[in-house]
C-alpha cells in the first residue's frame, strides 16, 4: 500500500461556541428546520518548515430570514499538514492541501458538532455534505 501524499500532523479546535436557541419552536411533525451554515477557509505555509501547511476552517451558523435556527454555533478547526509526495509539482501542492486538508477538518467538525448537540434540547445537528474540490487559495506565510 502506497503512502498517501498528505499527512495530518496535528489538529484541534481553537474556537467552540454552541447555543441552543430558546426561541426555536420545533416543527409540528418533529422534523428539524433548515440550518444555515457559512465557512471560511484559510491556508498558510509554516515559515520555519515550507513542507508544513496550516489549514484553518471556520464554520458558523448562518441566519436564514424565514426560520429561527435551532442552534447558533461557531467552530474553528486548525490542522497542520505535510505534503510528502515529491512527484507533485509545487504549484499543485497548495490545491492538494486546501482540498484534502479542508475535507479532513470539515469531517472532524461535523462529527464534533454531532457529539456536542447530542445532549441538547433540539437534538443532533449534522452539517451538510460539502465538497472542497473547487477550493482555490493563495497561501500566505503563517
């Protein structure tokens, strides 16, 4: 089995905010209403090691005019990734890191939010499925 081109060295959440909205009224049929989500993706090389990249993914609720949300939340996941594939052209490494790093962090955030909301009054909140295949970033130095 070949080694993957990307290694996760460390990840953590540095911002975790969750509020069950008291004004929320459950649907008469018990179906949860839509929950808006917005995200911001950050990518930077780590200046003492150019092969290590810092990816940040900030995920928060987004107000929807027509509906009171079940939850107001914000999570920011930080991950440090190393590209170990020498055959990938340097110009493509940022895209590899952004696409795959964001996907890994989003998956962690999705599971973390499910766990946090499993003990809340309005039930579990699952983030929608997301693709980062089109993520295009210009990296900054961290």
